[in-house]
């Protein structure tokens, strides 16, 4: 691969990693949801993200041209080779935390993917067109939940506030650009994340403000995911996610 | 898909009308017709044509290429549908068949046929509505409420009728 292909490969794997890691976290709610319908809903959102990860990984493997498959990428890389943004890997915590994270990423993806639909790379544009519709639907579900919990009981409000305090530190990374991503932006392939932050902030602050919840601007921005530097949580998650394939490589259902 | 037919019946939605015109203009009618025996595994009796995911039938170097677009990107039914397409064509003597999963054009409920929507209603699933105004498939009341935004599959939401109290799936407008 030349430098340009390497950057493209890196980009596709990174977006796939974001999706697969969040998908796995969401799937941890299976049989643990607050009630049956929510249990199923979270599972379905997880399914959308798995689909998204597969599309990015499949295309990454095609670009790489070494005959690797999406399963090789998902199951046979270690923590330090994963390049997802950290917000996706945080443990599910309680339901409020899961939904605040979902709300944050839904708002982000609705705009990010919308712009990615203009990518000069046709496959990326097609994936984005498919995925953005799903994220819009996810947002339709996460928003009422934030509203309901923020305006519910003292307990639900406290949990929303706790989740905001924890998650605000991981938001900044969504908008961080690296050199290689910047070069893809210049070729018209990727989207300049940094330009999305202002609108994201405004949207989220307005939405929370309508429920009288203040979103504090964090001074602390935890970063490192794109360089493979993770929180202590990802390794544990991967060990569970990859266990079967690592134990019996190539096993199929 | 540029063989637009100018004589489209105006009451059809334009997306489906375009699909229909394309199919009718195709030189591979027998194959399209054969594929009307392939159903979505999660939606009994709904063909892949009526669901709108069957996109194209082409003959390339002696091989039949069937283009299918997934409803939702993580839809687990995709692999079953691929196998069913191959089986249906094999049973009719077509051995060289390849099923392509295409992402573009992205599937939407606009691609569904009127027959498909009517069929959904007949199995008590409310068909997609442009403004998500959901009618109870049993008593036709519009006085309905959402119970959960996801039902038994990613493409459906769970609703309840406030008049007859029926719980039903709504096939989401997408």
C-alpha cells in the first residue's frame, strides 16, 4: 500500500473500531435492560453498529488487499491495535450513562455521517448514507430518554448529572484531527471533525437546557484512542469479545 | 436504472414507480419472476421484490448476478436471503448465480411495493407511513401510541392501539 492507501486503511479501521466497540458495549445490555422493550431496543441499536463495523472493515480489507477478513480485524488484534475513540469503550455503567453516551454519539454521527456522504470515495459515501439514517433513528430514541430521565425523579436526574460529569471528559476526542485524517480531508475523502464541535456543543447545550440541565464545559480532555492508548476498560472488553475466536480460531456458527 | 418510463401511473410513489418500470423493461423477466418465490425470512409471505431489497438482475459472462440491498446494515436475515435466492434459481436450473450485497442506492421503505404494504397490514403489521402516522392494522384507528422504538426486528417498532388495545408491530418509515 502506498501512503494514501495506508491512510485510507487506517481511517476505515478506526471508524470500524468505533462501531464494533460501541456495539459490544450496547450488547452487554441483553437480558439486563430495564424492561423487555428497552432490552430489545438496545440490542437493535447494537446490531446497527455491528453492521456499520462490518461495512467499514470489509472495505478496509479490500483496500489492504492481503486477504484478511472483517473477523480477522475484529477478533485478532490487541488492545493497542484498536484505534477507537475512547467514549465508545467506556463501560455501560447504569442506564442513564448508557443513554447519555448514546445521545452524545447520536448527535455527533447525525452530522458527521451526513457530511461523510459527500466523500469523494463512493464506497464511504454509500456506507455513510446507510448509517446516517440509522443514527437519526437512534437519536429519536435517545432524546426522549434524556428528557424523561432529566425531568423524572431526583434519582434519575442525579444519574444523568453523574453521567454528564464523567462523559464530558471524553467528548473532545470526537473532534480531534490527526495528520493522516487531515490529509484525507484534503483529498475530499474524510470530514474535518474539528469543524463540527461548535454545532455539537450548541445542540447539546440547548437540548439539555430545555430540561434545566447544565452541561459543564470540561477543561480536561482525555485522548489517545486513535493512537491505541486506551482506558483500562478496553482490554477487559476485548478479552470477552475475542475469547471464542482466540480459543478456537476460525470457529463458525 | 435510467430506463425511466414516462407512462408511469401517477398514484404510485416515484421511487417504486421507477423500480417497477426498470423491472418491466428488463430483458430477464423469467428471473425476476422466479425471485418472486423468495421471501424475507422474518416477514412471512413478503417477497424480496415487494420488500424493495431486490435491486437488479444481470447476466454477466454467463453468470447471473443478483443485486440485493440490506434493509438495515446489521440485518441478520441477509445471509438467509442470499442462500434462498441461490436455492430458488438452482431449483429452476440456474447454477451460476452470484448474489451481490449493494449499499447504493440505500434501501428505503419507498422502495416497497403497494402489494407489499397491503400484505404487511394483512399480517397485522402496520405498513410504513411517510409522517409516521401509525394506523392500527386491526381496527384502523389512528389513535395509537408507541411502546418501544424497536420491535421484534430492527425494521419494526412496537405500538399499541388506544381504541382496541391491540399491540402491534409498525414497519418503520425509513
